[in-house]
DNA sequence: GTAAGAAACTAACAATTGTTAGTTTTGTTT
DNA sequence: AAACAAAACTAACAATTGTTAGTTTCTTAC
C-alpha cells in the first residue's frame, strides 16, 4: 500500500469533517485540530480551503464521467448497461464514501471554473443516463413509465449509497450489487 | 388564503436560501437582503438564526411522524401501507419542498434538545418503515431481498423528491404517485 | 391628531473566519 | 557535524459573523 502524502492525509481528514458538518461549517482550525497541528501549518501543504473541496469533488466527478463513458460506448443491451451503472456507483462509494458527501451536498460552494466544470459533468452524466433509459423503453426492454421518474428514482438511490453503505457491517459488495440490481430493476413486489 | 405573518415570510425566505447554500453558508445579512430589510430588523420577528432552522425542520419532521403513525395504526396490508408512505412523502414535498432541503442536509446543525428530538423522530420513522417491510416479507407480500436494501432504496428516493419534483413542470401529483408506486414496488423491467 | 404598537433603522460589539509573514523545529543526506 | 528541506510553530491581519441597544418611522384605532 502506497504511503499517503501529507496533502492526501489532509484531504482525507477534510472529507470526513465535510461529511459530518458540511464544507461551510468546518473551519481550518477544526481541520488542523483533526490533524493534530495548527491551522497555519496546513498551508505548507495546501493552497486554500477551496482547493481541498475542489480536489475532493472533481476527482470523484471524473471517476463517474469516465465510468459512464465506458458504459455508453459499449455494445451491451439496456439491462446490462444499467447493471454496470449500479456497479460503478457501488465501486466509487466503496473507494471514497466520505468524499461523496461533499460531491452531493457541497458542490455549490465550488468557485468559477471548477463549478462550471462540475455542472457540465453532472449534466452530461444525467443525459447519458436518460438516453440509456429512453432507448430501453423504445426497445421494450424497460416498462414505459415516465422516463424522468425512472431516472430520478434510480439515481437518487445510487447517489445516496454513501450515507448508508458504510453503516452496514454485514453486507458484502457482491451481495449489495446483486440485491440492488434486483430491487431497482425488478421491484420488490 | 391566509395572510402570512412577517415571521412566516422570514422562515419561507430562509428555507429558500438554506436550500440553495445550506444553513451555515447563509448569513443573517443574506436573509435580510432577501427580505429587503437590514439584518438587525429580523430580530423584531425571530429570536435567532437557530430558531429559524429549528422551526423549519421540526415542523416537517412532525408531519412525517404523524403521517407514519396513522399508517402504522391502520389495518391495511403491506402494499397499501407502502403506497400510503409514498403518498405521504409526495404530499409533504408538495407542501414545503424548500424546507425539506434543511431537513435532509442541515439537521446536524440543530442544537441540544431539538437535535435529540429530531434524531428520535427520524429513528422511529425508519424503524416503523423497516417493520412494515419486514412483515411484508414474512407474509410473502414482498420478495425476500435484504430488508435493509429495500428500506434504504425506497427511502432514498422518497427523501430526494424535494430536489427533483419542483423542476418537473408537466408531472401531475396523481401521475407522480401512480408511477412512483409502480417504479418503486413493481420495478421497471 | 394623537397614542400605541409594529417594524424598520443606525451603530456597534465580541468572536470567529481564512490566510499571511516570519521563525523555529524536525528529520534526512552528505 | 553541517547543510538543507520539510513541516511545524507564533503572531497577527482584515473581513465577516450573529446579535444587541437605542432610536426612528410607519400603520392603525380611537
């Protein structure tokens, strides 16, 4: 396992604090205390509080974007693509559940270019998702409910995984993937 | 339509700002500007910033608690109860979508008694939900996937409605209820 | 038109914020 | 042991925060 750089340690500590109280409510003194140093010392490793937030969010958003691009460019059927999207969310959640809190709740505190970049990625992600569902309905692979409702309902669950999965001690990733596919696609009744 | 008191106007304006930036990032001067007055003038109507947050969140949490208690104490079957829970979330969302942002994202900034009261209500709500699903599985009204996954998945979608529904111009409440029941209970495949 | 309450205002406060400058300590390499 | 970089420190800053005190203005009822 690669040794973490001091900067990475700070970003990980920040992810946890941001998850607990949100970006705006966490002060640099809070973060320093969590690291066992003084606030001014943080600036030997990072440029600003904003840089921390941007690093957390943009890295994660790019993971989703890259994952979705691979899925879109594959020649699988709709159900297989949806299964891969579920896999993608579970994988990213397992890798960085703390950071996903910032992506979901604090993206609006990004500044200028990073905010625009993030919003563009998010919009394209949702459009790719919607197109997959739309084609699925057109090909009768998916029931023809309102498309927006299907997209919203599925995406809500996947986006909120970060809040829930870390609390579950006895659910394996494979079991989660399997049951999640079933629940989201085939229903519970 | 009943005339809004000045205090209610302030709380509604605060709900919108809290939704956009979160409780911690909204200053009393931001709120005053949105009301067209100076920050100090707010204190003729409210006691503190914290009181505003507590009012928004506790009122909504009590709506959910009361709604859930009615459902639990009814003698309907599992599917009917789940449908009523979906109805409840849609109704509360339609009534106060802005406030739900605070309930979902800023509850941890409540202080002392209100924080405890909220956490108690939330925990009981989730337990009631879980019990309904559990009974449904035991009676073979619901497929026997992992219960936690079913509860999490359904609740995630319902809790996130506030983010999504206000943006939909051409979805009627009745149509939303119908398709949401179908998607969540019967699946999309 | 005056009394009274509601609702706005100005001015200021003490505390906290992110950040910088300059200095000292720690740890490693020669 | 000397040299050097990494990483910590102290002290302070200008701006912003929620809130209070005291005062003025607006609205309504008699």
